[in-house]
C-alpha cells in the first residue's frame, strides 16, 4: 500500500518562499531527522509532568506516542501535531493523589478525556460557534492563566528544597532562550534541565538507585484507575481542565492554519475528540494526560516543514523510548531543586499563555466586564480559595473557572437589560 505523502520538490530543499504541506514530505532520511527533532522539542516539558505527579515517565512517553499516532489517524493526516503531557492537570492530579491515591487521579484524567471527546463530537457536528460564545477570549485566557498561577506554591516548594540548584537551572533556561537562535533556543527547558541535573549531580543531590538494575527494553509500569462514588468531589475538581484543553486545541488548529494559509477550523471537532480519546487511553494505563504542544509548532515554523510524516516518526520514537525502563528510571532521578527551577519558569509561562490570548484577541480591559471577569477569577485561583458543600470540597481552579464563566455571562446579560457597559 502506497504511503499517503507525496515528495515535496526534490525532497531535499525548501526555499524561503515555500512550505512543506501536511500531505507532503521530504526524503525519508530528512523526515526521520525532523521527527527526531520533534521528539527533542517536546521531551523537556513532557517528561516533567510525570516527574512532578509521580506517574511513571516511561508510561507517559509510551502513551504520548500512541496518542500522537491516534491524533494523526483521526484527523486523517491533515493536522500536524504532537500530543505531549498537559500541565493543566497538575493541580487536580496533585490534590487527587494526596487525598485518594494515584488510581483516583487517573480516574479524574479519564473523566476529562471523556468530556473533551464529547465536546469534540458536538463541535464536529454542530460547529464551534457555541465554544466562542461560552468562552470568549477574556474567559478562555483567564482560565488558562489561573491554572498556571495556581501552581506557584508547588514551584516554590521544590525551589526551596535546593535553592542553588534551582537558580542554576532557571538561569540556564533563561540564558539558553536569549543567547541562542533556532532549535537550540526553543529547547531551553530541556537544556536547562540537563545543566541543572549535571550541577545537582556534582552537588550530590541525584540518587541513581535502581538505574543500573533497570532493563534497556521492556514494558513500562501500568496503573489501574480507581472509580469510586466517594470521590465525586475529586472528579469534579478536574472538570475546569476541559475548558483549558478546548482553548489549547482550538488555538493549535488556528495557529497551524495561519502558518499553512489554510482554514483548518473544520478539524477542530476531530482534534478535540482525538485529544480526549488519547487522554482516556493514557489515563486507563497510568500515563499522563495529553494535549497539543506549542513547542512543536515552533519547530514547524522554524523549519517550514508541516509534514505529518515527521509526526508519525516522532510518535514511533516516543513509543520506543517508552519501552525502555532505563529511560524511565533515569528521568525519575531528577531532583527537586532542578524541578523547582524549571517549574518556576514553566508555571509562569502557562499563566502568560493566558495573557497572550488576551493580547492576541485585543481584549479591552477598560471595560468593567473584562476587568471583573479576569480579576475575580485570578484572585480566587492564586489564593486557592476553598468552598465545602457537604462532603464536596472545591478549590481555587474550579472556583476560579466557575467565577470567570458566571461573572462574564451574568454581567453581559444584565448589562444588555440595563443598557450599561
């Protein structure tokens, strides 16, 4: 059976005025090299999620690769994307693991995946205008921002565990970003972790227990999710993440469409469904939940190669890495100080992505409706407000998300009735 990609030009060169479209490819050696480049681009952020949450890194890499291939199949190779670990889940996973264990946290991941897949089906058959109505830019930007800023205390805790190592790691991330162009500059997170790890090893902070005994090849550790009616409050804690994933996926589709000069909006529903299904599969086996990755859009933008063939290579490479227990154990040895440095940057960047949504959509903060929507929700999330109702307990992210939606839509309706702005 013939492969679905046609060769772009001579398969070697891409002029400054051209791009390699999703249905095209370069020569296979170049395509394999680009696929490996995508793996490197996603690696720094993707492995941090399981390290932070305590999920097995090798399992996460395996399901990340499987999710990527699944995404390409569902979107019929029309939408290049890598599905890496989602940082939006960190806060609810941490809370769920602390109160109910890893299995309960995985059940929450599955709940989000199912909800996202259902949203994808609705969007595919009914269009996406209702998403724009429910989550205008001020709301979607606020939800993404509050998820990042809510995680600040977690970054602080790791930072204080080894301040010098954290400073070295954070400094390496910043300097790599500002001193280098192209791919190296885009790999600042990964390079920062490597430099911080080397410094931590020199300081005697890295424990290599179990690394020598780990096999080079073998199945990763799988964990069974736990569904229990007594943990309904925990599952509800995950629901705001659905809104963040919708914003991320819609932004990815529009971003790739802009770069390829194509209208890819009809693929929004399939993208949401694919990401939801990939998250369900990952949660069912003990891997971290997935989302589309901005790092890989950066690689496509820099190389002008949007071939989905490169993403098939990336997915296969990630699966192979996931089948190496030694790789998983090595990743697990990253000490707290390194995590503190890199998450100080990463959690802040998640928050700033929300701010970028406001800027790119020209949200007018001279209007009280936008001021109150963002301001109230952010304060609730950053201070991590808590509200109990019987056996149910809700904290900053879910309360902030509800506040953003309620404040915006109530003010909008009442403003129209009263004729106020």
